[in-house]
């Protein structure tokens, strides 16, 4: 081959390589992705690659008539590696069709080069690439050398093969592997770039979705010129609601703020964040509802550069109210609203300083709160606590505090208050308790006063006040309980006037039966007391139930049946009445064990309770009630006899009947 032919051959193959590299360069300028709508794109891509192969084949290096060379052996295996079998097979079919159309002595070898190139590319994609080459340059060089070496071996089937091989071996074994390597690396970098771009888009979409998902936090980003870079939907809606402005990227945030103070505050915070500071503010606004707003300004960084500021705005009004509520519960009693033990203990430490001397401590304890709870129920007991708290607070000195430290105990701390002043205050408290009744019952407190002077420790003074309170309570306890029981009895009779007459008649019957049995005066007095107090537990029963004109419901009847137990708890608190508590508990027991509350039977029922049971039943039957007409004396006696041995003690029934028949009892 002469020099002119060699130069023409080199120019031709160089042009073909440049065409291939130009095609690859154009591909890198696109964002073409094969993975979206995969099947359709593979077919379309196969057609495109096929026609690009034709373009290369129409600009070949012509060795002689019917023998041509081009870079199809680079493009087709690269297609197999990156675009897959469908694309490569379609492209190969197009290339083979064109080569068949060209004909010539090298046609079969030309077709074989296309097939081998396609097979090598596809095999590389699914088999050889499993070895995961870390060096992509080496991987694509080996790909190019392998495919072109196999193609080179086909040259032995050409006419004058040795001459052909001698001329083209540098192209196939040196130049084409290098071009394959460059082509593969460029396409791989393009794929990396597309993947990175897609990842960035996905991250941006995720970020935007995340910030838009927040329905109570405004989020926006501004640049150094205070213009929006992005924002969430909630912020956009808030701006629309408050300023009636539709914001967009590039909009200046400061232009929205007409209030100079607010604009200055926002600008100052953004400027500080642009300098690298993180700004956190809590703003008490004049917006409707006096909202409390939390603002956070954070630098938006890329490396060491600050690109802008991310702003978070959150309405924390409800959170603050909740926190305040929790704090209040930590320091204040939920029932009375007074400071609690925790507040008291901290206040006690505070006033231990001599600047507060003299400090008077008053420990108070409600008298008979348990009686209130037993007699009227815990709800009423809670109302007693509230009422006492109101009275104590009403007389509290301006510089003092009163705390409920638990149960029925309250403590005053009176800084700069001497003993006499504290005593006068408590005398006013006593006077108010004396003047007021609660549900017809008298309230009172026992208290002890101690005063801290300079040099005293506040804990010692507190102990002194507690000791004084307990001494006071010890002296008042018994008399208070007795008075309380009398108050309950009077209240019950005021609510239900027939109770007094009923108790008197029951007492008469019981006394006569007791005399017949030979009871001594002490026992007769106890019988009379039981007759007066046997229904005291009804103080805790709803008046509407006690006076209901119709038949009681099962629930109402269960409430009525609790009065013996309530009466027992009330009576057992007073030592002078403790002896009859068991009788009051048992006065609705039946001789056959079918009564309540404990189901006692026979002589297990105290005898005084058995006597009261007969007298109570007889008087109830002959008395007019809201729910029934009275029985006649004769009818009542017959009913008592009928229930002898079941409801009533038969011996006592006989005594009761004999007393009536012999004229001892006039009923």
C-alpha cells in the first residue's frame, strides 16, 4: 500500500472515530434516561443506535472493494453494556441489514463482526460485570480489547487476509480498545450525573414534601437580599391570610412587613444568621388571641459559605398554656386553687432569712372532715375543703400565703408578722366559722401558732406550730364530734320533719320492751339513744329519694340500704356513742338472715337492734308516708306477727304483742 492510500485510510478511520466521539458528546449533553418507560425506550433507543451505526458505516475506512472498517465494533458492545439486549439486538439487526445491502466479499465477516460485538456487549452486561471492576478505565479497556480482538480474528477469513491483518491490527488491537475505554467512561460519567441529578431532585421533592407536611410550622428560606428561595405551603397560606399577598420565589420578605418594629426585628435576626449565628426568639404578639410565636433563624451553609437563612415560625400558644397548666399543677392544689406542699416548702426556705422576721406560722386542721366524708360523701367533703379554703383566704394578711399541704391540713406563712397579729387574724377566721353553717353543719378548724424570731430556724418554728395545733385538736376533738352528730341529727330532722316524731315513738316502744326484759337504766338510755339515732345515716341519702312519692327503683333502694353503714361510721367516731354503733349498723338485719347490710341471723343480731327493728317497722307501717297510706293498728300487728321468726325475733314479737294487749303500750 502506497503512502497516499495509507494516509487516506488513516483519515477515514479518524473521521469515523470523531463521528463516534461526537455522538457520545451529544449524548452527554442530554439527560436521556433509559429506565423510564423502559420497554418502549429500549425499542426507540435500539432504532436510534441502529441508525447511528448506519451513519458510522456510511463513513468507513475502505480497504478495497467489499472490505470496509468502521467503529461499529465500539458502538455495538457499548450499547450492549449500557442499554441492554433489546436495544443492542435492534441496532444490530439494522446494521446487519445495511451490511447485507452493501454485499461484497467481506459481507459475511462484516455481519460476524456485528454479531460478535453485540454478544460481547450483552455478555459483559450480565456476566463479566459481576466482578465489579473498581477501575472503570481498566474495565472498559478490557471490554474494548476483548471485543476487537475477537473481531480481529475474523480477518483471517477475508481474501488476502494476511495483508489485511498487517494493515489493520494497530487499529483493532491498539486504537479501538482505547476509544472503547474513552467512550465507556464518558457514558458512565453521564449516567452518574443523571443519577446524581435524579437523587437531588428526589431529595428536593422529599424536603419540600416534608416541610409542606407541617401544618403548624411556617418554614421559609431567604437569601442575603431577603428574597424567598423556598417556603412551605403553610407559610404561604399564613401570608395570604394575614397580608392578602400571594408570595413566590424571589419575593422580598421585608416588603410584606408594614410594621416598622416587626420589620426591624426580622431584618436584624436574618442579618445575625447571615453572620453565622443561630437566633431563637419567643414573641408575645398582639395577634387575635394574644398568640405566642417562636421564631428560629438558622444559617443555610454550603461548606464554609452562608447562602441564606432558614426561618422556622411556630405558634406555641397552646404549648405555653399547657406548660403553664403543668407548672400550676406542680405548685397549686387542683381542688382549692391554693398553693400546694411544694410551693409551701420553697416558700418556707425563702422566709428563713432574718429580713422577714418575725415570721408567724399557723398550722390548721379541719375538724371532722372524715365525718363529713362519711356522712355526706367525699364530694361533699371536697366542697368543705373548698369552703374552708375560701374562708382562710378571705382573712389572709396581704403579705402572707396559705397553702393546702395535704388532706385537711392548711398552713399560713406570715412574713413580718408577730404572734398577736397572727392570733387576731385567726380569731376573725373562728368568728366566720361560727356564723356560717355548711349544709346545716358547723365548720371549724383547730390551729397552732408559732413565731420565728431572729436566730430561730424556720423548721423548728413549723414543728412548734404543729405541736400547738395537735394540742388544740386534742381538747376540741371529742366535743366537736358530739356537736357534729347532734348537728347531723338536727339537719336530718329539718330536711324530714317526721323523723323527730318517728324517733320519739320508736323510743317509747323500745323502752317498754326493755323494761319488760328487765334492762337497767343504762341499757334503757342506750335504747332511747338508738331510737333517736338509728336513721342518722340517711343524712347522706338524696332528699329526693327519701321523699319520693312513688316506688323506688333498684338503684334508689340500694342507696337507701346504705344508711345503716353510714350511720355506723358516723356514730363510731364519737366515744360516747361507740357502744351503740353496732346496734345502728344491725337494725335492718332479719332474724332469718335475709336482712342487710351483713346478713346476720338469730341471736348474732344484737338484742337492742332486734328491739329497734320491731319498733321501727311498726311505726313505719302505721305512719303516713309520701309513697303509701298508713295501715291500721290491727293491720300492723298482724303484719308483725306474720313476719315473726323471719324478719323479727319471735320472743320479742310476743312481748311486743303482750304489752299492747295488756294495755302497757297505748299505740
